[in-house]
C-alpha cells in the first residue's frame, strides 16, 4: 500500500490521552457547537476559545502548534463565503475598482468570524483524532447512541479509503507508462479530460466490485451489521470533572454575549 491513513493518532503519556473516548468526543462536539453559537465579531471570546484549545494541545503533549498548522487545510473552504462582504448591508469600507462592488464592515466581520470559527473547529477535531485511536472513536460514537448504520459507514469509509487511494495511484502509474511524451509535445487538454473521465468511471466500477467481495468475506466471518470492537472503558472521576469543566466554560462563553 502506498497510502496509510491510520497515523492520525499520536500516542503520548498525557492526561488527555487517558480520558474516556466518550468524554473527548463530547468535549469536542461542545466546543464546535459553542463556536457556532458565539456571535460574529466577539474577538475576545474567540481568543478564549483559542487559548482553551491551545491548552488542551499543550496538555496532550502534542505541542501548542500541533493542530494550528494542520487546521490551515480547512481554511480554503471559507472561500465559498467570500461574497459575504459584498452582499451584507453596512458601512462601506472599500470598493472594488471597475466593477463597483462595495464591501461593508458587517460583511467583513462575518467573513473574518467564519474564518476564525472554521480554524478553531478544525483544531478541535484534529486534537480529538490525534489523542484517540480510531477504534475508540467508533466505540464512543456507538456508546453515545449514534445510529448504527452511521457508525458502520464512518468505520468502513475510514478503513477502506486508503485502498481506494492506492487503486487510483496504480491507475495513474499505468496511465503514465502508456502515455509517453514524444519530445516536447504534450497531450492535449481534450485527451487529458477524456482520460481522467475514463479513469474515474473505471475506479467507480472497481470499487463496486471490490465492495461486493469485501462484504461477502465479512458475511462469511459472521458480520451481522454491527461493528465489532473490543474497547472497554468506564467513566472515571477525572472524566466527569473534565466534561463538567469544559461544559461550564463553554456555557459561560455562550451566555456572556446575551448578558452584555
């Protein structure tokens, strides 16, 4: 295999790693929900949320900047919100020459707040996966009464995504070996588009065939629709304290804007 997606977990001897998986899942979900509820432009509250996440990263012995750099991968998705400054009413800050688009202060505030929310939420998710093995995450989701079909889908998607990526890499290598360049002549854009379309279709058909074989093999080994996990964990006093403390801090951050 050329791809291995099982290295998201970073084992450390830390307090965060020893917490119950259900505690870490609930804390991460509460943090992401709080980020979505905090009003736009409340920079002090966002700063407190960032400090809380950095504290968890430092407490997990992963380093304060571990999740910061990796969370930057989620920022390009915010590009879909770029029209916000030009479609939100408010005081004009600047205008785009030639086209006459006017950016409002309220729109820029919303865009910047969305950027910060996305960055912090991605950090929370990264810390969750870095401090919890994937099998423990699946067990925690099932223990929290998420639908069985959803838990199974997440598990299969994660486990077999690297197989799909490896199959695509082999197809790309085969295409390269059959599409030698003659001198400085490059393949036309039309040919490349046709080739990519054929590869995507072939990859889809191969995925269907392999999924049938995998499912048949699972049935022959006793699979009954439930993911088999061997994780046994109990909520300890430290888990309850961590969950209670996180919940209180996030509740205060959410309530403060309504009291002002």
